[in-house]
C-alpha cells in the first residue's frame, strides 16, 4: 500500500474528481430545470399570444370581448398560491360586427366562454350547435334577429342544454314586453311607433292569441313571432277590461342599434 506524499496525491486527485463529477451533475440538473421552465413558458406564451391577437382582431371588428386572468390549476396545486398569468375569454357580444360560421368556429375551442351575444348575424344552426358542444362553460346565449336560426332549433337547444339560458328573438318585431298571465301574456310595455302600438294594443292588455294560435306565455309568444317575417300581416286577439278584441297587425323588422 502506498504511503507518504504519493498517497496524499492520489487522495487529493480522487476528491477533485468527485467534486468535478458533482459539479457536472449539478450543472446538468440545473440546465435541465432551466430548459424545462423555458419549455413551460413557451408552451404557455404561444397560445396566449395567439389568443391576444385573436381578441384584438375581434375588438377591432366591433365585438365587445370580456377577458379575465386566472392561475393554471397545475401551478396552484404545486405552489398553493395564485399566479393569474393566463388570460381567458369569458364573454363575447358581437354587436354590429360581422359574424360568420367561420367566426364562431374560431372561438368554439375557448372552453372558458360563458356568454355569447349574436345580433343580426349571418350564421347557421350548425355553427351554434358546434359552438355549444365545444364551450362547456357556456351559460348564456343571446340570439337576436339572426335570419337562419329558427324557433324550433332554439327549442331543441333548450332541451339539450337545460342549464343554458337562451335569449332568443326572431327577425320579425312586434314591439312589446310582457309577463306570463293565466290567459296568455299581459303587456306592460309598448315600443312607440312599432306594430303593436300602431295596431291599437295598450299596456295592461292580455294577449290571448297570435295569428289564430293560442298564446301560453311570453316566451311562447316570442316563439310564435319568431316563426314570421317582417311585413307579415297577422291578427292579435286580446282581453281589455274583460272585453275581447281582435286587432289586425303588420309586423316589422328590428330597428336601430341592438348592441
């Protein structure tokens, strides 16, 4: 066995080699951690950049887009703290912006969407069906004066998504607001200069029949109006102070800014 200065030299070389290998392992682990963090950052950043670009495009087109910032679930579970670094879209009111099937398709993968407002939009029923299938958090849908969307389709969606609140209005306009009544729908508001008022309807009247179809509720009335087109001539039957009246009425289309 070696002894003396040679033994000390061998021992020093061995310790240096061990330290060198430890440094290599430390640097390797550190590098891998940094690389992993960079990959995570990139995987988060790219979708966020794409989302921001799309949101800006929608806003520049006239849509009102609501966004919130949230913490990724995996990050909160690891740290136990909130780091709201992810931007998510929770609502879009398209207003007067041009909306097509392609527009809806482009947002149908935004699972955070809770509200969509569609007004005078040239969209198909299939595009709405696909949107609702992709947006599991959706709880409110507004469809106003969209010519390709039928009342029967809306009824189908209400049955399929019972928790979804759908505010639907067809392309035809009567110009009233009402509430449910045991005999139909009681009118409490009339839009000045619009078909119902021009026909002679007054607040407090109870609408019992719309074009020879019994009115069961205000929502049912909306459904019946939705089956018609602007300029259709219909008959309104109502009760006013116990007296039954029948009034001819010509429907119109929605007027003004519906945003």
